[in-house]
């Protein structure tokens, strides 16, 4: 199973790192690949949802999404704020070509 690991920004990388430890502890074979998204994507590549991140998400069997919405980006115009990344991801994946798509969200 290929998992796209998208830590995001703010507390996202910390949360995602712990979630990856849990997945590793299961003893299953997961292929995990990380990509930037949200404020981290904006800082690294100038876009909230870089093309490489979107490509990875489309090719993955599952997505482990951390968090977006770093306060450091609050002064950006609305279209460039990190939370737009999750909305863009959902938009691009809503017509996913996979025969079976299951969405799950776990929050604490």
C-alpha cells in the first residue's frame, strides 16, 4: 500500500511523525512518500498544493494529512492561505478514477 504523507505546517509535521511511528509499529509493509503542502509547500515551492504533491496524492492508495493553517501565513491573501491546500486536494480528488474510494478522518 502506497501512502502519501503530507505533514503540512504548524503542528502537522509533529503529528504526522507520530502517526508514521504508529503505522510502522503495525508491522505491515507500507510504502510511504512525503511531500510538502500548505504553508510548507508555499515556503518550499511557492504553491500551497505543489504539482508534485498533487501527483503523489493521486497515485497513492491513502493519504496521511497532518495539519495546515500556520499563523505565519495569516497575512497572505485568502487564496494563498494554507487551509486552501486541503480544499484544493479534495477538489482534485473528488472525481478520483479509482473504483473504490473510502474517506476517513480521525481528529483528536
